[in-house]
């Protein structure tokens, strides 16, 4: 009997982009997983800052650009609406936020529930 391939991986992040290495770890995991499966990424709590346009970290890679690249490659990248609103990010009706990199949308926790329901594996990177 051969093992079945993973169909969907969901990654949940809670840390902001430069507080820990979780954003970079998630990027590396998602980048490899996209070669063989669908990838969902849900930004929760301070992780909603990852998607912000205009960040210019001097000693780190630009997390927002990395996650935009994942979205362009087919990953579904979503941010929690309540967490984003509490931190000053407002989405338009289609979930697009002018302060966010392209391909990353703001959505509700119901979207996270759907992601989890349809996932074969879930990774939570949180302190």
C-alpha cells in the first residue's frame, strides 16, 4: 500500500512578521507544499501585519512580498477580518485591502473553519 499524497495543507500564523521566524518558516513550508498540494494560509492576531505593503525590513526578507508570491503561485492567503480591523486594516466588499499586497484578502473566521474542514494537514505557528 502506497501513502496518499496530501491534498490540502493549512498554515495558521499568529505572530507579526518580524517578531519571530514563523513567517519565514511558513513561507518555506508553503513554497515546498505548493509543489504537490493546495496551500491555505490564515493570518490571525498580529500576523495580519504580514500582508502590509510598504514594510522595509533591513535585516529580514520582506514577508509581505513573500506571501504575495505564494498567492501568485496559487496559495489561498487570508487574514482575519476582526484582527485586521482592530489593527487599522479595512477591507472593501471583495475582501481586498488597499494596505495589503495583491492576492491577500481579509475574510472572516468562517473561512478559516472551511479551510480546516477541507485540510488534510494543519500547521499552527504560534507562541
